[in-house]
C-alpha cells in the first residue's frame, strides 16, 4: 500500500510540474486550449446541421451525439492531459534509445514514461466535453456519476491503447507515425454512432481499434443507467492495462540503449 501511495504521489507531482511548465508561457497555454475548443466546436456544428436535416440515424439523435462527444472528448482529454508521452513520444523514445533517462530512476518505468509529459490542448477537449454534457439534459445525480466514471475509464483505455501502439517500436523500429495514426483512428471512429457500422468493421471496433469501448458503450451506460455494463467496461479497462503492461515489458527485453548524450532539464 505504501508503494502504491508513493507512486500516486509521484504522478501527482509530475502532473503539477507539467502544468506549471505549460503555464509559464501563458499566451501559448491559453491559445492551445482555445484553439482546441474552436476545433471541436466547428466539427460538432456539422453534426448538428446533419441531424437538423435528417432527424435520427439508426437510433441516434442529436442528444445522443452530445453525450457521445462529451464522454469521448472528456476521456481523451483526461488521458493525454496527464499521459501525453503515450500519444506523441513513446514510440520515438523507444526507437531512438531514449528510455535511458527513465531507466536510472527508482520509479515504475512505464508510469514514469507515460505521465512525464502533458498535451496542453487536451484541456480544451475536457472543457468542450463538459460543456457538451450540459446540452444532454441528463442531470440526474446517477447519470452524472455514471458519465464521470465512464469518462475516467475511457481515459484509462485511451492511455493503455496508446501504450500498446507506442510499444510497437520495440518490435518494428520507428513506429511513431504508425502509433499516432492508429490512436487517431480510434478517436475518429469513436465519435461516430456505433450503429453506422456492421459486419467486419463493427468487429474491428471491439478488437483491433476498440473505439466502441470509448464511445458507444459509455453512451449506453449513461442512457440506460446500466451498472452491469459499467462493470464490464471496468473489466475492459483492466484487461487493456494488463495487455499494455505485458506488451511494454516484453518489448523492453528487446530495447537497445541509445548512444546520444542528452541533457534533460
């Protein structure tokens, strides 16, 4: 228990330092957040126009789209606001032999690598998601609790999946582009109604690109106030973290130290 407590305190310190570092340049900090808010807002306007023209699409109406965007953007934002290295740098660090810096610290290697950077713009994602949720009309305390807990599980799944894709660099060399594209594909498919997909494509959304677990499933949890489905999503999050941990540490056996001399401040 003391070890878990120490690791949590360490992650809290990393988050505080990352935030303080980002806020040192206030104009850039604010512009990135506002830029992401505007980007998400413009994208969402197209959905609003679409549903005004066609009403519902296979059981989804504009309220469900608000909820879908809310849970996906809050989950994605939380994930990479705290674990930004997994989304952008993990494959690069592995391929270039730059894990050496982290290996010398007496900390959990995977957590240190994952949480040592933040992506500032994702604060805009979290803000957008919370605003979007206010338009769903779902203000029952149970629905709010289910939404927040589901968003947290979505964040954990996003991080775990990004660790898995980033760890591909252990096995195939420079996988930075591949890792980012696969993670972005997961996000892209997540913000489309799950009912649009069928057959092989639907199967992929529950396996290779598990977008359904970060989009459609959380929506059903909140809509149906489904505690059983929430427990299932928790199981999925645990399973993905188990896979991510296994893939990372098995790959670490293949890791080759870098020869470059780096100064980390």
